[in-house]
C-alpha cells in the first residue's frame, strides 16, 4: 500500500538524498499512521463497549495516543522542510530528530504506565472479559500494527530516518502490548489464570528497551555523530576522480538534518600547478558535491611538492615507520623546512578517538625515530582527530 501511494504521490521517489523527497515520505507515512490508528481506535472502542472489556477499551485509547505520535512525525517532517530564515540560516532539518525524540519519550511513558498498571493487576488480579468480537478485534489490530511496523521500518531504512525508526518501534511496542492483552484474555478464558499483570511487566520492559534505543538514535545526531562511511566514501570518490587532486584529509561533516549537510576538507594539489586551473577545479568539485550528494562543501587547497626527491624519499621512510608501529594512523601535509643548523620535518597525523596509545607517546616515538634517520632532523607533529569513519 505504502509503495503504491509513494509511486503515485512522490515524484522522483528514489532520490532519497533530496530533502523534498524525504519530507514527502515522512508526510505520507505520518498521514497513513494517523488514519490507521484512528480506525483502530474506533474499532476497539466499539468492541470494548459491546464486549464490556476494559482491556480492549484501554488499548483503544492507546491507539488514539499513537495517532498523536504519527501527527508529531508528520508535523516534524513538515517543519523540517521549511526554508531557511534569518534566525535559522542552516534550515530546520534537525526538527526531524526532535520529532523522533518526542515519539521516543511517548514510548518510554507508555512503558512506565504499562508497568505501573501491570503491578496493580498483580497485586489486585481481576478477571478479563472474553468474547469472540474481542478476539477478532485484537487479532486484526495485531496484524495492522505489524504492517505499520514493517512499512515504517522499511521507509526509515530507505531514507535513513531516526524519526521514522522511532515510529516503527512505537508500532512494534503496540503490537507486543496488544498481543499480551490477547494472550491474557485467552488464558483467562480457557485456564482461569490471571497472568495479564506478569505479561504486562515483560512487555513493559521490552517497550522500555525499544524506547531507549529509539531515543539514543535520535539524540546521537543532535549531539554530533560521525558521518556515515558510505557518505565519506562517496565524497572521497568524487574528489579523488579529478586529475590534480593528490589526496584529501581533514574532512569535517556538519549535519543540520537529513539532506542538509555542510562539509569541509583539504585537497592536496601540486605546488607547481597553475593556480587558476586548480581553483577552477576546486569550484567544479564543490558544485558536483552539491548536485550529487546534496551537501554544501568548502575545500581548502594544500600545495604539495611532487618533484622534490628528498621530500618524497623521507616521506616514504616516515610512512614505513608509522605503518609498522601504528598501522591505524595516517599522516598528511608533509613538508621540509631547511635551516642552517637543523631541518624541520613537519606533518600532521590523524589519531582515532580512544586510541590505545596517547598522543604524546605516539609523537615522542616518531620524533625519536626521525631523529635517528638524521640528527639534524627535528619533527614538528600536529595531532588531528578522526572526525569520520575513514579518518581521512
């Protein structure tokens, strides 16, 4: 159903890197969630009145609150698509993360309320009403919620949306809650056992875990998480495809919401190249990154000596020393500054966060090894941190 509606209402639906397409998917899923949850509420509420079942009636109002969660998702995607303004020059994309966080909080509140009511049922067990209508409504509800979980999960993976994933977890939590109502109803009808309270505790724990995972997934991009390795690889592939780019490093990605990314990087270019030609190439790269990856890029040119034999030889030696002792560490911006009494060997190294060796330990080791090559060599080393998965 969702796939059919997407083909009908979403133009260029496969261009998921486009903010407009992402917004369309979010609005479509949010609207579908509102409609289905309201229909479930009406069906369960009527069934609860007919069968005189408090459990079914309570589950009906749970679906009504789920319609509110879907409304939050819809509003979140709608607001995230607003144009930039003087107060928000980097647009409003992070509202999508906030809407996902609100849904996650709703899941956690549901888990708390379910645990509290379940403890009450354990202390004061009550018989559960049973009727064929109740069973049919609950089974249909479970089927609908499983469908909602599947399409929300599928869309969340398709457009890489934490908010949609939180909505999917909400649907899965509802599926578990309604399943417990069904099991408890059947157990009470055929065995006389009053196990709904104990089942409710187990489901509350599951729902709490789902809410915690969903909240973590929405909080992480708000705090500033590293970019996806695939995005970094695509950037590297595009930039390195140009003839005069010798290497890239110091890539930093700023995420202002899905499809609203700003990045900066350093591109190594031949020091003896024509400055106008190189500048034109950098402009073309920035435009291409914008068109293909929907990001705004700022690229700094680093001139590199390519014809100096001493520089190339020493760079190769230091590369061997570094790879032998610390294979995870990469280096760049290598240059030599000669003086009357000593020669400065200047370069940067990229050290991953939480690396087993300290920065001082690494730099002191490299300084000693470089000094052994020639006593006049003095290493000047700048330590950078790996801001992305590939540590460029």
